[in-house]
C-alpha cells in the first residue's frame, strides 16, 4: 500500500470518528401551503430546530441539476454539499457527493462519505454509479462495497401473520385488539376496514368487512387505526385523497377522526378537523391511557389532540420546520410525544402545556431518515424505515431521560417480502407490520397501472428478541462532557441539548 493511500485511510478514520448524527432526510420538497383563512395561529412550541428551509432546498436541487447537465462538476458538488448539510440523512445526496468528489479528485472526501454510508447500514449499487474509476483502484473501495452489499442481505426474524391478496387494494393501516386478538386492516382505495377473527387464525384466514363507506357515513380513505380495548372503541384516521374511489371535489382536503364500536363497527362519533383554508389529511394516531387521541396531519404538518370531552380536535403542535409528519408515539408515562418527520427525523415534545421539544439524537452511525411507522414498546421506540435502502425495522432503546437514543437493535432488514413497508401495530411484545404497499402500482385515481395488484402480507416480528448491534453509550457520554445534559422538564429553562446541536 502506498504512503498516499495510508495517509488517505488515516484521514478516513479521523473523519469517521468525527461524524455526527443529523436531523433530516430530503425528499422532493412539498408544495407550499396556502395561507390560513383564519388569523388563528397554531401553537408554536419552543423547539430549537432548523427554520423552514424547503425553498432553499428546492433552489439547490435545481442548481445541482443544471450544473450536472452542464458538466460543471465543481458547481454541482458545491450545491450537493449544501443539500447534504441541510438534509444529512438523504442517501441520494450522499451518493452524489461520492461521485462528485471522485470527479473533482477529492478522493479522501469521497471515501469519507462512502464510509459514513456504510456505517449507517446503507446499501448502494456502486457499479451503476459513473465517475468512480479513480476510487476503484484502491482496496478500500472494494472493502466498503462488499460491506455495503452485506448490509442489503435479509436479517432478522419475521413470519407471515396474514396474507393480503391483491384485491385488497392499498392497505395502509393496522390495529390489534388485545382483548380479543382480532386484527384490523384499513385500506385507502375503498375506505374499508377489514377484520380477522382472532390470534389463532391462520395466515390464509379470510378477512371480513368490519366497516365501509356504505355502512359508516363520512368514512373515506383509511390512513390509521388504533384499538381502545378499555373503552370498546376503534379510532379511525380518515380523509379524501385522489386514490380513494369515492373522492369528489367537495370532500378533497377534508379529514376527521371517526370513533367506531370495537365490537360491532357502529359509528359512535365523528370529529372533523375545522376548516382553515388549508388542505388536511390525518394519518398516524397515538392513544393515551385516558382516551385522548393524538393525530398527525400528513399534508399540513400539524399535530392535533382530541381529549374525551372535546367536540373537535385542537391544534397541539404546529411548526413551519416540519415537512411531512408520519408516526406518533407516547412515552410510557405519557409526558412526552415522539414525532417522526419523514425528511427531518425524530423529535420529542412535552405533552404538558409548555409543549417544548427537541430533535431526538442518537449514535452517529444511526440514519433516522424515511421513517413511516413509529411505536413505543416499553422504554424503546420501534421505527419502520422505507426512505433509505435497505428497508428496515429498528428498535431504538432510549436513555433514562427519554430524550436520547442509547442503543439500536435491528428487528428486520431487507426481508424478502419488503417493498416499502409502511405502518403497523404492536401486539404485546411483537410488531405487526405491512410488508409492502400499492402506491407505486396504481394511477392517481387508485386504479392499477398494469394488471392485478400484487399480494401483500402482514408480518409479525418479536420486538423483545432483537439484539443490540449499535451501542451509543460512549458517544453519549462524550457529548455530555461537551455541554450540560439535555433538559426536558418544566423547570429546565433553555431546551439546548447536551451536544450543543440543539
């Protein structure tokens, strides 16, 4: 090995130690939201997170595309560098940086980014990436490529709990009734809620219709379900989307929480998000012990709360830095609400009136981008990630404060049935999750693009048996030494976290 390569490898190790986790993943920036018809503003929590930078991201993506087309590699790299700073979880930006640095003879930086991707468990088909000839001659390139290929191999335990034939179009939501062992499946295209009898039913057991727009007025596309066995309720997050078979111009942008009788499917109540001039679509739900429901708006990034005595959901959290809200989960004592933003990662907010919040930090080798499903198991979070490659399900063990990820344990990675896994539900110590979805298989009106829709499956994976593979304790201690520990309590004063990044 030449002296130059030895120096480059040493530089990689130094840089790898310094790499830190970040706060975001970029997708195509969403369209701007119309101004509210009302002057009432949503609660603005004291959360030290980046400002709304989506316009800058859009400008930089345009600049990068133009520079690449013009073969102005220096300008292309400069734009992508800034994009990576704004969206550090975005694997596509990292891949572009590897290529860009290689094309501009910055091999040490190219290998640093490649090493970072490998440490985060990402996969990439480097044979399909042009412009890497200068890197391919080094043994380190082959070594990292091999490690990244291995990261894409199936890992973990998951068995088929329920087969879903393709005629069940666009399944999106799951709920599990602990009291009876029944499994509920909600669909987008027909707005149906299907049910399977009990835990002892086989994977090919028939699903029966529990509720539909024909039996439940105002039921539309189903985006989440949660069973409240204590009160005998099934909560439904429903709204209209173009893929919903019953979509009309009048119900576009309308969304609500519907409460059904858990035994019969009878409608017990509807709680509509008040109109404010913005489009709305409720998605992920979280249920508190007292029956309070939290709901994330996937279109206008607000979080709503519906307490048992309320007639309508109230705005609980609204912040312009949010981009695309997905999963929600309450801490075990319900003092904190965990929030997944598909582009920016995980956040934690106090449920008290202060509603203060922070980005949830963790080991520097943890990529928190592309999270859809988010669930709380004991003092850990379970996340379903489909915005990175490979698709995976992780258990994130939290520290005593609940404000940091201490350890990471993969449940399932690159399962053969995975094709953009989305949401799920906890069943005791197991996670039930949808292995795939039909969003890429249908036209905007929900009809199949070509032929019958593929079959889907509900998988069951044991959360308690996942083995810790990434340990962040030493890193957390190092960050705590750099500043005072994170404070989330009401008497904490400033919300700056211990690593100074808050």
